[in-house]
């Protein structure tokens, strides 16, 4: 059951981050306007984030999908997710009414900041569970004939 949950959670995270990166790559300018709406970064940094973040999300998702270098990919995904959560809390505390721009930079979805924060908390739980299950899966074979699992 642990192995099934590990692969299920890994695939869910992979598909979410592949999709999130892909839709943002299609309209970088619209995504840059969403980044600017957070009012955290200097103007020029908004475009830098908008041009690099989607590719990081997409690549981390692909790595998770391939089940290769899962821990580094989880660190990247978890780190990005933590930054997203801090930014959303900042928006909530400042009382800004913005669309997060997480999955639809063209503005078709109006997702409130609170809903986006709850979604990110759920994603962070999946990251932690996937890390934990990956660790348990790899350690399960140590000391037995299944030496491949120990590497």
C-alpha cells in the first residue's frame, strides 16, 4: 500500500506541476502581470520570475513523472510551494484582492487567495508524504537480498 501511495502522490505532483508550468509558458506576459499583482518584487524581477518559474515547474514535474532524482525534484517543488505560500499569506495580510494566476495566467479562473493557499497546503502535504514514502520504500530492502533498494 505504501508503494502504491508513493507512486500515486508522485504522479499527482508531477502532473500538477507539468500542467502549471505548461500553461504559464504559453502566456508569459499574462503570468508576469499576475506576479506583479502580488506587489512583492521590483518591476524587472516580475518578468524574470515569469520567464523562469514555469520552466522550473515543468522540469520538476517531468523529473517526478520519470521517477528519477525524486528527492531533488521534491526539494524544488517543496521550495517553490513554500515561496508560493509565503507570497499568498503576504497578500492575505495586506488585504489585496488578486487572482493567484497559478493555473490560468490568462485570467479565465478567479481563484481567491484563500483557496489558492489551501490548495498549496494540500500540495505541501503531498510533497512531505511523497518524501517520507520514498524514504521508507528505499530503506525497506536494506539488509535483505534486495540490495538495489539500498542505493
